[in-house]
C-alpha cells in the first residue's frame, strides 16, 4: 500500500540540539550515520542527559563539517548557541560554554562503546533494580504497579512530564534497557535508530488543538512522510510490527513514539507550549510517530515513495 513520499530528512549531530535537513542520506541498521553521535553528560547528576532536563539545548543547533560515514569514527560538528555565537565539538572551551548556557556543569561526549555500560547508566539508585525486574518477563506487565509501590512514580512522571491526573505510558512496550540506561548502550537514541512521522498525524493533531504549532521540528523525526490524499488520522499508530519500504530501504516498525516534555520546549522560533504534550497524552494515546530500524543498508532521498508492505 502506497503511503506517500519522503518530504523531509533530518539528522541531529548533537542529541537534543536542532539538527540539519538533508536532501538524501545513507541508512543502515544503526540509522543515519552521525545521527545523535554526540550528547551531554550532567556532571552534577552523573548521567547523560538531554533536553528533558536541559531545555535550553533545543535553542542550540549543530551541523557537521563533513558528512559522517558508517563506521568512520568520530566526526566533528559546529554548534550555534542561542545568542548566535559559535563553538564546536572539538573546541577546547565547548564544555565551559555549554555549562555557562545551561547553568550547570556539563561535558560533551561522542558515542562510547556499548560495553561501557557505566557511561549510559541512569544515576537514580533504583535504575538497576528496575532494569532487572523489567527483564523478568512475568513481571513486566506489572511494572506500573511496582513503580507505584516502590514510591518511584514521582521521578517517572518527571521523566515523561505527566501530570498527576494523566496516565503513565505502557511500560510493557518499552525495551528493558531503558529502565536501567538513559539510552540503549552504544547509542544516544531515545529508543530506536529510526523515527518516522507523517503529515497526516500532524494534521490530525492540528485539528484537535488548532492553537498549537504542530511543526515537525518539535518532534525531531528522521523522516517526515507526506501522506497521500485521503490518508488521514494517526496512521503510524497502527504500524507496529509492520514493514515500510522507503526508496531502496526496508524499515521494520517497532512501537509508537512515546512523547515527553521535549515536545513542549521552545526551539528555533517555536515558543514553549505545554498544550502540545497535553493534547498528545489526551487525544493520541501518549504517542506520535513510530520508532523502528532498517533491515538493510540503502539510500533514501527526498521524494522517495513510502509503501506499507
């Protein structure tokens, strides 16, 4: 079934900063080369953190000097700060300048090997316990209850930016590693190498909350798919377990993209807007877009057809 065409392609050199728009790219099982290859460590807390906790990161932007290649090692990127001044991933002063911007001590890190589990580990004392519990299959459907009884609901609500009267996400769908680690070890992805969003979903949310700016930049997908006329609603919400063909690439869709407070923060000229997340939680089952991974290596370009197979 033809869904539409690739309208935009995005790569984000530094996690949580605005990214760069591409005309085309290579894609493989690890995503777009160079996507989220850098991230910040909060030195006071002792863990890797993004704009969920450091929202001013979304007022920065980053772009590569040279296109990264898969398996090509560290590639450096230039960074533009909110006041228009510049730094870079290889600037000796980058940590100091980002720390001054964010008002706390941070350091900028390239990806570390997946074997370096300590680099990716959550700082909260209960992270290791929750990780072990989540890996015990019979307990996973009951994680919400365990979190409540262990008095961990408050920090979990903080992570997802859920109000006391709003439901928490379905933890049974979340990969086990993410209870113990800030990102899947070896990556700085929130959950998966590829994130897709459709214009149909953005239009559906705009109808439900017309006062908000449902701009793709709030949601940071790799691919924005312009859907065919007549395809309406939150279409990718039904793609879990399905396969997409994008140009010469095959993408296996995993789970819907659970949304958090990052969608509400100011970025570029878009203002802070808490109503964006409130609408997603209330009207879209907490999700917008879909996560997945490439089953092969191939190239994708703007204009390529997207098919659900």
